[in-house]
């Protein structure tokens, strides 16, 4: 997707994004990031789209006002890999 607001070094670079398209051609979900340096990984998208397909129960984190469970989507992380979590 064209990033019309980009200037300088990033001018002409597209916004990173993924679209989940159903077999009948409908866009069910879209994931668009604001910077080319921060994006979902393939495993991260699977976790977000199909949470029941994830093995393990995650790790519960004690918090006073929310129930938070952490899941690791990738075995290896690198700069630019977006960390994602899910609230229950």
C-alpha cells in the first residue's frame, strides 16, 4: 500500500501489510503497520487469526484490572518483529 505521507529515506516505500482473503474473495482481516521496520511475522498472524491452533496454554500474568495471558508466536525474534499479546 502506498505511503503517501512518507518523506526522505522512506519516500516511495509501501506500508507493510497483510490481507486475509477468504476463498470467495472477501477481505476478512487486514493488518497494516505504520512503519516498514515493524511488522507481523507469519507465526504471529496465525496466532492472531486462528488462536485455537496455538499449542500450549500461554503464561498467565497477574494484573489488578485485566486478565492477561502471554503467548510466544515465534521461537526466534529479530529487530522489527512485532510482539503481540492477547487479552482474555
